[in-house]
């Protein structure tokens, strides 16, 4: 596929198997595509440090992390979009007021990931923080709730118009970030830096926060295991994450041409 110069892949439910591993086949195919001159990047809701812990054997040319809040190209930061420390404190205070003092939240930024849960949340690498005196910026804040009304009230504490908030399809949490901290906004910044139109990008995803990315790019490819909303807007549907759908698509569309 001669018009594709860059491949972007989500991680969870996309490049990752369900156990968060990446197959040797996928690693080999990605390396071969890069040798052929096709750039390969990751586009994930995970914080940069968290994502990198799982990429053994893959050297992405760029990494869109924190749900679009941070973009690095060849280890150079080219986009950073975060809530200010004051906005973050306001959102945290509103969460405890609206969801109760036992509300579970997480915050991530350039330095790390923080949560007030005393139990490890999934596979993530968290630093415990009770958020009683949190004074840092925040690229993404997550709240353990599926109550959209409560999340809207929390967002209203700094202005709903400033916030992009979406649920996760596989866990009972909501994600809040700056309006400009989305995967599609991050891709626009990346394209500007690379002087490359989005039409040259093939993107893979499976969840709500991948919809904008798949719509923007030249080829938006949904995983077979993607939620219906993603499958409906995709240009193509590839094999599932468990069947190495990303790698098989690359092998067929990029390496065999």
C-alpha cells in the first residue's frame, strides 16, 4: 500500500494480547515494516512510562501517550497538553465532593501515575497518593464510576467546554482530559511536525477514544474485537488482538506489496 507512510496502533485490545503481551510475530512484522521505511508509532491512553514497560522488542518511531496529552517523536517532545496544577486540584476536590470521600481516582502526567487505591489497579505501575495535597499538572484523570451525570458535574468545576471525557468499554471508569488532549489532536500535531497529511496514516483501535483517530487517518482499521461504535466508523476490520490482527494487516498490505 504505497500511500501509507506511518502506522499507528493502540495498545490495549489492539496490539496487546489480552494478557498484555505482544507476540514475536508482531514484533518481527513491525521491525520489517520499519526497515522498509514505514514509520511505526503507538497511540495509547496509557502514560508514556507505563506504555514503554510493555514494548520490549519494539522501538516505535513515535509515541502518542496519555490519551493524546503527550507526543514524542524520536524521544523529542513535540506536543504537551495538560490540566494546570490548579485545575487538577479543582477536579480532585470536585470528585470527592460529588462521588464521596472514598472515590477512587488516578492521575497521570510526565513524571508518573498516581492513585489513591491501596491495591494495584490492573497491570499499571502506580504510586500511591491520597490526593490531599496534590500539586502537579495532569494529562489524564480517571474516576471509578460510570455515572455520566456525576462526571459532567465534576467537569463543570473547571468548565465542561474545556474537557474531553469518555467511558472505557472494558472497565467501570471515566477518563477526563483537556479538550485538546485527544488522539486526533495529537495526530494533527504529529502530522504538522512531520509535514505529513493524515491520509498517509493507517491507524488501528478498538475503543471509544480511538474513534476520532480512525476517522482522521487515511485508513482507520478496527479490530475484530472492537466495540460496535468503532467497527461502524472503520474503513476496514482486521483480525482480533488475540490473532495478531495488526501484524497480519501490515504483513498483507505493507510487506507483500
